[in-house]
């Protein structure tokens, strides 16, 4: 078994962390138990490019229990938990290529290529860097791949762009678009973990501060809800009129970002686009403003423009960089502009990742048993509803079922007033 991790001696601590997360991932545990009996993934080789956390470790265990050969590399250089990586290698026999803080110019892509050396039959991605590398550098492997899964909004956007250009050479399942993923992971997970990252990095009181959320998709709504619950005065900035209208009717202030720039104490980007916070916004911000990103890639805050303006930059807290600007103002960037919930905290709670990773576990089984159409497809409804039903079961919640008469009524058009 090949691997590249920080320190195998961290495995004991990592195992405790993985098993703690497992206690809050009952759906994945039920799937893992069935997989161990049925071996639906026997003979499959699955290359995964994901955040290397305790929750991801339990997904790896589940895929492995199903009979697959699994290899894992990091989808973000600052999200790797070195102890979880060590435990995956030492205690669970998974090949892992991930180092917290690894260099993005060389090591990061060396690890992706190491994972691709498995010659995968299935890929699982978080941000589409593995798929992008496959299509640009390792095209010889594409004929052997049945399909892939993508976890994030950002990654799905990239894949749909590839499909539109005719560049996507094997089928993809947009796990991000599953209801049991984006309505829970994006909303509850991103909301809580983003605020967790901000608090761990700064130890600031949210109450009474103006917090600007850039983007009001499911992730942005989650951040706004949690921030308002902590007493923050939340401002929403959007480019989509429907989302802006929804934010206004949800009771938030809605305004252009340049106007909000002068008011905000804390800024959170969560759009999936680049240069959302740019030079003009930095110029308008007040002294002491805090900037962070909850989108997948570190392009939402134009750090290059900020560095060019700054007279001096230094780290003032473990996850906080202080930018000294002309005129005496200081701006603070959290987690180097990367995902603040993972760069400064531990990412989403295990109980919400339980559903996301249940989808990631069941989709490879679906791929093995079905012909997947070209392009980017949604998660089959049968999987989405199965995950929801298992989650309710694990919570001890029962719900009603439609009677035959009700089913017939909903399927007919003949009955009216």
C-alpha cells in the first residue's frame, strides 16, 4: 500500500476522531453493514478527491466494506486532518495522499496523480480537480472509467460547463443536487460550520455586528440564518433577482456589495464565482473589517489585488492574516481565503455529512448496476428518498403513507370540483 501522510504516529488520535464521527453517521453505518454482506462494489477501483476528515474516513470505510479498492487524496490543502489521514492508513488500510498545508503548485497535484495511478473505474470528486486533471493530463485512463460523482456546487458548475463544451468524456452524477445533500449539507452544514470557523479564528461576539453574506443560495441562506440567530445584523448581496427577492422577504437587508462594503464588519463569500470581493470593495471597507470565504475555491476574495494594495501582511492569529493598507486601515482575512469552515474549524457536523456521504456510497452501487447516460445527471430519486427514509429511521421518526385512494387521486386528472 502506497501513501503520503504527515505522521503515522497520529493514527491513535485519528481513530478516536473517526469513531466519534461514526456515532453520528448512522445512515452510512447501515449502508456499510449491508455492503459488507453483499459486496456490491467488488472489483471496483474508486479514486476519491475529497476533504480528508473524520467524516470522509467513514465514507472510505463504507466503500471499502463494499469490496472496492479505494484511494483518497485531498481536495483542499488546508482541510486535511493529519490524524484522520494517519488512521485511515494505519488502522483501515486505505491509501491516502494528503498533508495539511500541502503546496498547491506541486504536492497537491502530485497527490491527485498518485490517486489516479489506481486506474479508477469510478471517481468521487469535491470541486472537480480530479476530473479536470484526468481530462487534461491523464486522458489515457478515461476509457476505463464507468462514471463519477461530484460533491459540490462549484464542481457541478465546472462539470456542466465541460459538458456544454463537449469536453466531458465520461458520465457524472451531481451528488450536490440531491435533496438530501443540498437542502441539509449546504444549508445546515455550511451555516453552522462557517460560523464555527469564524468564531474559532477570531473569538468575536457576533451580536450587533454587520455581517455581509455574498450569495443567497442554499449555503448563503444557511450562513445568514445562523448569523442572525447569533444576533448579527445580516446584509445580503446578490446578482440573481429571485434570490435577492427571497432574501428581502426573509427579512434581510439587500443592497449592492459596494454599498455594503462600507457597512460590513464581517464579510462571507459563498457564490462559487471569482473576485466577488475586489479592489473597489477593499477601498470602501472600514478599519478592522474581517473577510472570509465559504465557497469551494480560494478565488472569491481577490487576494492578489489586496496584497498589491497592502503595505504589510502578517499573521496575527493562527488563522488570521492582517493586511495593513495605506491610510492606516487594517483588513483581516481568515483561513487564507480558503473554505473557512475547514481552514479554521472541522467542517460540517458528522450528522449532516451522514446524508451527503450516504449518497456518495449508494451512487457507485447504482453505477455498477445501471448504464449511466453521458453528461451530468441528477442522483436517482430512489437513492435520494432512500437516504431520507434511513435518516428518519435512525432518528426514530415515523411518517404517514398515502392510502391507495390518495395515490389514485394524485395520479388522475378526471376528478375536479
